[in-house]
C-alpha cells in the first residue's frame, strides 16, 4: 500500500490509538471530542491493529447512520410543523370588519318592491296565502 502524506484532516497514529482506547473504554463523547467523526478517510485507520480498526470504523459508521437519521427526523418535524402552520393559516378566516352603529348602508340590499315580490314568493312556496 502506498504511503499517504498526512494533511490537516488526517489524524496522527497517536490520535487513532487514543480514539481506539476511548472507544474500548466506551467513552464515545470523549472520542467525538478528540476527532472521531472528523472529515478523514477511513483508510487512515489502516495503521491500527485489526480489532482497533474494526471498532473505530464500526463506531464511525453507527454514529454517521444515527446522525443522518436524526437529521432526517428533524427535517421531517420541521416539514410537518410548516405544513401545520400553513394549514392553520388557511383555516383562519379574516374577521369581517365591525359595523359601526352610526353608519347606514348607502342603499338597501333589495329595492322595496323586489323585497315584497320575494316575500310573496316565499309565502306561496311555504304553502301560505299570496
């Protein structure tokens, strides 16, 4: 395997050993603080023994899966909250303006003769006298 030049995101072998030790002690929070989930390729762990490499890479994969699931869950909750807000906003009807007691409509809804004709038609339909 060709030797890979370390860059800023590549953890040192000592850091990898420390990460493996922290994971063996089940101290995942400290391992995260040290750089477990840093943006370094999994091939960096090839310097470790097989058990440490397996532990390190499996933990990274589990955390990545869990964090991705949490991000999807948070996005889903935000989407549902947005939809609920939109639905509530659509249900809210603007309250009609309050009629002021001093104002009189400019003209009645129906002219008086049309209102009388309508009243007679309703009375006939109801079975009353014309």
